[in-house]
C-alpha cells in the first residue's frame, strides 16, 4: 500500500488515482480517505487526478499516541503534496478536514494550490467563547470525550445513526450500510486519535488562517447541520475569506457529501470549472 513517512516518523496512507489536475480530499473526524469514495470515482471520471489520505491515527495510517493537532495535520498533508509533487492542486475538506485544508493553506502557502472547497467545515471556531457566542458550549465536546472513553464503539454508532446524517430527525431515510460504513471507518482508527481529535476540531481557532487565504474558496454548508452549527461556521468563514463564496443548503445533513452526493458533486464541479 502507498505511504509517505512524515518528518516525525508517521506513515500516512494515501490513494492516488488518475491523471490531470489534482484534487486532494481531506476527510472528517474520525473517518478515513474512504469517506470520499463517491467523490473520488466521480471526479476521476471527469478527468481529474484524485488523492485522499488517512489522517495520522486514522484509517490505515500509523496509530500514534501524540501530535493529534492541526499543525501536524497540516504538515502531514504537506508531506503528501510534496511526496507526490502536486502543483495547481484543488483542496477539498469535509468537517475537520475543512479545518485541515484551511490551516494547511495558511501555514504552508499557496504555491501549490489553485482553489479550495470546505464542506460542513469546522472553521472559524466551533467552541463557544465570549467572542464566539454562536459556538457550542465546551461541555458538549467534553461529553464527547467522556463517551468515547467509556465506549467508543457505541459512541460512534450513535453519531452515525443519529445526527451525522440527520437520521434521528428522518428515520425513514436511515441507511444501515451508510451507518455501518461510518462506524467501520471510525473503528479502524486509533482511540487516542479520536479522543484528541475532538479537542483539535473544536478548540482550534481558524480566524487568522482564513484571513490569510487568497485563492478562491467555496464554502458549502447546510442550515440543518446538527454537528457544526451553520450560524457559527459557513457564513463566518465566507466573510473572513478574501475570495470566498458561500453555498447554503436546506435540509441537508452534516454528512451531505455521502447522502447528497449528486448535488454536492455537481456544485463542486461547477466551482472547479468556473
């Protein structure tokens, strides 16, 4: 299997298919590059080169016990980009992966980047603070960590079968294979990566990162997202970006790249071709 080894000795697994302009996909917590299967196949068929990696501690990458933070996530992404010598790349990130993309571009520059898209993404900041009253209370994320440590398997199953895809609101739409695939990906990764990742995605402030980015960025978010509240994320990110475009959806869940892939893929493709 293809891996790149980072400067601190972590093996990062990646998939690299096709040729043409590269699209690099960054997955959400606590999943893997497999969560992009539909987008990988769709954009491969559209003539793009598609790449997806498993974040450190996730999927098939090394299950290290430390450095599960946005700086290392961004540096690991850079290691993949440099290893594959990618240029003119389009970066697409979902949820935590959206934070990874934003931090990567701000931290490592735009020399290899042409555009980006962030979907249901965690920036600018998820946790509630005096400056971010629309965020979620810290207790929400503290309870996540308690639940993960108590029974990671049950906790993950509850997220996938409930708010991630809005199956709790629309049980008639519930799909056992979709739930099981989410759970499978989550359980492939390490418990420590999942545990520490909650702090990384909830407490990292991406405000200054967003202000640095000059390339065009499509911000895609649903008003019915139960995981990353719309009012604290999508519109704020688009406003902070120098060249951001907000695409708002109604009725779509946090996991809309999976359940609403036809719409998401079409909107992404239109943005990439614009």
